[in-house]
C-alpha cells in the first residue's frame, strides 16, 4: 500500500486457519456506599402485575436490512482489495447490528482474512461516522483489551457518493444464542469483568461515560413532561419520581474503567474455546466499571423478561455499586429508550425503533420489579 493511498492503517491483516467448510467521586465510583434515600415507590404485594407489558412481544431481532458484498460498487470492492493486497475470493455476508451497510467476512486469494464494514453517506451518514470513530478507538486501545485488530480505515468519494470502509481482524466465532444460555451469559460476564479490570494508560483520549450519556440521562424528564401514547402505564404513573431518580444517574456513572457501552448479543462472539470476544467499539469511554454488566443484564431481559440475571447483579455489587446507583441508571435508560423508540426511524434503519421499544418495555418491567419490592 502506498503512503498516499488514503488508508489509515492499524495492525497487519491477520491470517486465521481455514475452517474448511463481531472517577471521580468516592460514592459514584463505588469506593464507598452512599445512604439509600427513602423510596417513593410503594412496597409491592403479590407478584408484579403483567398488564403493563402484556401481551409479551416476540423476541426482537437486533439487526436490519443490509447491503451485500455483491451490492458494493466495483470501485469500492477494488479499494477493499487494495487494502488487503490481494483479490477477494469469498465474502460471507453477516447479519447483526443496525447499520444498513455491508458486514462481511472476506477471504483473499492469498489466504488473508478480514472483517469488512462498508457504507455510503447516501445510505446512512451515521454509519460512515461510526466507522471513523471505531477506527480511532481500535487504534488507541491497549493490547490487553483484546479488541479486534485494526486493519485499515478509509473514507473516499466513489462517483458522487462518500464511502466509509473499515477493515478489522476476522475473529473466529459466533454470536451468543438468544434467549441467552446461562453458560454463554457467564462467559460474557467474565469478558466484561476482565475489561473493567484493565489498567489504562495515562492520557487515553476517550470521553467519560457521564459525558457520553449526558443527553440520554435527561430524557426521563422529557417523557414525564410529554408522555408518548405507547408509554408503559407503570412508567407513566411514576414518571416524576423516575425523573428524580434518573437525575442521580450522571454521578453514578463516574469511574475509571474502560467501558464498551454496547453490551448486546450481536456485539459479542463466542470463540471455539467458549470464551467471549467483544466487537464493535465506537462508543468506548471511561466510567463506572459495572456499566457494561448492567447493559448485559438488560440484554438478557430483552429476550426473556424472567431471565435470571442475579449473578450479574452480584458482580455489579462486588464492583462497589449500590442499589440506588443501579436504579438511577436504569431509570435514565428507561427514559432514553421510551423517548427514542417513539421517534421517526433514522435513514436506512427501519428496524431500530422496534428494538429500542423492546428495550424500553424490558426496562419498565425490570425497574417496576426492583422498585416495588
């Protein structure tokens, strides 16, 4: 590859075997516990009412329609082959995630392999921006993170359209099964606990978790002020109390751990050894060491409202978080997902809002169970 090719390069393309056949404050960061305020939610008698979430929705699918490798303009395929140094002979299109662009495992004539993401601004400008953000993150993460190695990133006009192309290590593995299986959920928990334990180099140029979610933590107030028609009745009845609870989330998010901030089944790969590799890194930030585990528990609840996430909650408590911190973040996420789920779909992402609605519904039931105990 020539120096003026336009590609930003990371690690060399990996070659995998052919198988034949993705701080702060001492209370907020968990070093000591704050007193838990008196709950405004009445104690629950009997089982949690199910009326607010009946009928139970079918399991949501965390993906939308995608372009295939064969749909890419010849000039874009040529740029990919230029980066890989050899013609692509096979491309296995993947599903998972909501970008409408290409996601494919590609193999070259010389046996090299890589994972390709490609999208144009005409299809979805946000995807092109996320590729650039993910490339920047992958290029700076310490090797202990075991994130996919960056092969290369390019933004270039092809015809009258700007294209973004991201190439990373092709990790051998599959996405976890959903509803989650206990052994795979435990393996994902181990991966996120390891991530939170990594000592980070000084000066890592990532946002804080509190800043990354600054807008999201304000949205319960918007939902309370202007409830959407589809709002869960329990959330509507307690919207003002939930707004007060969500207002404490920003302080709860403080910490010094690396946070992936996208803990979902479609962003994880179960390797042949049974361990989990974390993929899709554009949202990485620094904050509370338990945030990814909480998001993982939410993902389990999305696919099964009755999923046993007690081991994850115990891990969260062991990391120093108290129930008020957890509930404040859950309240903030509840407001966020109800707000965004009722907005028009973004360009090229027709299935995103339904998945966000499933998360809003799961959060509503889970939070009601926690606060009315």
